[in-house]
C-alpha cells in the first residue's frame, strides 16, 4: 500500500471543507421547530403563519439549487461565498422584523443563499465516493441539529429569544469562511475526455434513481410538516415532541453511518419498501395517550428518510457522475423539500386531513416503481471521468509496475486500488 491514497491531499482537503460547508448550509430544516418557536417569542409572528416562513425558506433553497444547477458553470468562483454572505446578513436581520411579508422576503433570501451554497458544496463533495460524502454531510447536519435544539432554548431562557436567534448567524458566518477559504480545484488532466463525458445524456438508471430520490424526499416532508399538528391533535405536549425530535436526529445519524458505503447488500427495491413503512409510521402510530408510540414513530421516520436520501443520492450520483448531474441531484433535495409540504397542504385543504395518507402512499409507490426501473435498467457504461484527479488507464497500469519505487506517482495521481 506504501503511502498510496484514495485521493490526493488537495482533493481530500477540498472534499472535507465541502462536506462541512454542505452540512452547515442544510442545518435550517433540522432546527425549524425550535427556530419557529423562538421567532414567535421574539417577534409578533402568529404561530398560524409558521408555514409561510418555512415555505419561503424552502422555496428559496430550491431556487438557489436551480441557480447553481443551470448557471453554476458561468458564475464567478466567489459566488457561493457571496451567497453565504447574503444568508448571514438576512439571519442577523430576522429577529428585528415584525412584519410578516418582510419576514417572508428575508427568509426567502436566506433560503436562496443557503441553497446556492449547499448545491455547490454538495456537488463538489460528491465528486468522489458520493455515498460516503452524503452520509458524512447528514451525520454532521443531524448532530448539529440535535445540539442546537438542546442548547438554543436554554440560551433563550437565560438571555432573550432575540439573542438566541442572533446566535444562529454563526452558522452562515462559518459557511462564509469555509467557502471563502476553499482550496482551489486542481487543473484537469484530461479535459477532452471530461468535456466529452459532460455532453453524454444520463442513462435511464440515473434518471430513475433521481426520480425515486425526489419522491421519497417529498413524501418525507409531507409527513414531517404535519407531524407536529398530528401530535397536538392527539394531545401530545411540546416536551414529548422535542424529545422525539432529538432522539430522531440521533437515530438518523446512526442510520447514515450504516448506509454511507459504496456497495450496499440490501437491494434498492427492498430499501424503498422498508423505508416506505418507516415514513408512514407517524401517520398510523400517533394516537392520544401514547407518547412513546409517537417518539418511536419519529425515530422510524428519521431512519427511513436518512436511509433513502443518503443511499439514493449516492447511487444516482454514481450512476452518472458528471458535474452537471451532481448539481442536479443536490438540487433535487430542495425541490423535494418544497414540493412535499405544498402537496400535503393542497391535499389536506381540498380533501380533508385523511387524504394526506393517500398522498404519501401514492408518492412512495411512485418512488418504489422508479427503484424497480433503476434496478432493471442496463448498467451505465460511462466512467466517472469528471473527477479531475483521475489518471488515464495507461498511467494506472504504469503505476502498478512502479509501485515499489521510492518516488511513486501518487503525489499527482489518484489511485483506486483493486
């Protein structure tokens, strides 16, 4: 093995910075329950308008993802850092606003900044070993969410809710520092091959996996956005809900550790089926007088959501690992997170609360069908050549013959050991 690395030092540093940046950019959805409670205490925001704030943030994140997906190649190098700066400024402004529409506008800008930063950082982190990158991002995000959910209310009690909310600006500030100090990408060694691969259409397997990813994220957000209302209707108090969220985050992190590998043993359709059952748990297990069942259901929800987003994101990226498609996969996260709550609200308003179960079930069924298509689709023949540190095959062969020499080529080449 003699000093060989899976990635060169520069690429490893970039990947680590991008993983941490993506986790910070994705933090807000994990702390929304605590954030909205503090925002209502610090401002005149009516709790009935919480959905508008969440919707504005998620819509902004989806818009930011689309901006990077479609225009990322023509944007200046510091554009993601500028987006993080916008998120920082709007985060500082949030506690000082009382007008609903101003809050919606500011949180929408916050979401755009975070969406640009997340899509950029995640697509860079997933350039090599995408399953590992997605797993690491969600482990960090879930653990940070748990820490913030436990610490922020205590800060609010000791000081004021405004102080606690302003402290949240430390996360976009950290994101700004990370993206500003991001190591420069190495010069491509095989630009002609990279360009040719970028112009090849993604295979059916990649599109099917991306479709499944969207369906499972949308279904997760349908359930998650109404889990609190279901708990309140069942007479479950806020302390139990907070405990369920904290335990669910830890369970989600453990799930990410389990699925963040390049080759999974469990077939994709079975993962989809088991995850679907987990995602439906809060809709059937939230009952009056049963707080333990509610906590268990939120834990199962986190198992299903984490398993699907980490595995399907990694599988879709691996199926067609060009830069444009990696950005598309990251963009799907924001699109699914806004589509789910919107679809759930439309169904509940038009057909009553029980229609939510039908909508979630139909969405999960579509996701499972997409997984079957992905499983039966022919294996893609494209190499992952847009990893700019990967040498041509002839150099890999030469490296194997020279492996015992004191000055190996791995100072400048990425070696994938068989």
